[in-house]
C-alpha cells in the first residue's frame, strides 16, 4: 500500500490558507473543514508552510489573544516535510513517528496534490491487517 491508495480513497482535496490570512481566519478554516492542519499556499498549488492546531496552541500559550490577529506566515511551520504518491505506508509511519508530525502534504514536481494525516495512515493500516486476517481465516477453513 502507498500514498496513492490513500488519496484514491479519500480524495485530493486539501484545505489551504494564504500566508497573509490571520490566525483567527485559519482557526475558522480548520473548524470549517474539520481538519487539524492547513497547508499554507498563496496559489493553492505550492507549499509555503503548514499550520497545525499544535502550532497555534503553542504560540497561544505564549502570546495570548493577540496571536489571533497575526498573519499565518508568522506562526506556520516553514520547514514542511512532504511525501510522494509512491511512498509506502511504512515510510509514512516512520516519517511521522520520527519527526513527530501528523500531516504530510503530498507533492509531485513541486505541486500540491493531496495531504495525508496520521488518521489516514492508521485507517489504511487497519484495513490492510483486517484483509490479511480474513485471507488467513479463508485459507484455514479451506485446508
């Protein structure tokens, strides 16, 4: 299984926000799309950064309500780790665990084509294990 399989199931829609939008606008977009991170992009095709709930909470603890008026570009993670459609689920699990991240934008030739969350990876892995278990049950009952 790979990233492409996940995107086929869940789709390629990515919730994005412009770098100049305020943190308050970003929070509204997170709620609207029911997601934990937004890809920061001026053109919805390239990745300038990523803004996660974790980014906001950590800064909010230090800066308080004035954070809400700051631009997303001041709060976002700029060093974004990405993946490709042909990356395996095992590679994603390793990358997410080692880097302690929950979202990976999917990029092909510098263009944003999707996003994968830890929830997507876990769901895919659970389905794979269930299929393997079913195949084993069928094999045992046929023997």
